[in-house]
């Protein structure tokens, strides 16, 4: 739970990370996924990058 809160808090204070995350989610949401987990896996790198700055 702490990681999720740290991620949320980072998005609240960093416009650049908010824009990056939004753009990534929109691009990935436009694709067809057989399984929802594939979508989650595809955004994992961006989430990890943002978490590294949290």
C-alpha cells in the first residue's frame, strides 16, 4: 500500500510525471489486449521510472 501512496503523491506534485503517465496510459488503452495483465505489464517500465523519483 505504501508504494501506491508514494506513486499517487508523486503524480500530485510532478506535472511532468503526470503527463508522462497520462500519455502512456492513453497510448496503451488505445491498443487491443487479450488480457488486462498485458496492459499492466506494458506500463510497468513507466511506473518504475516514476517510482524511482518518488
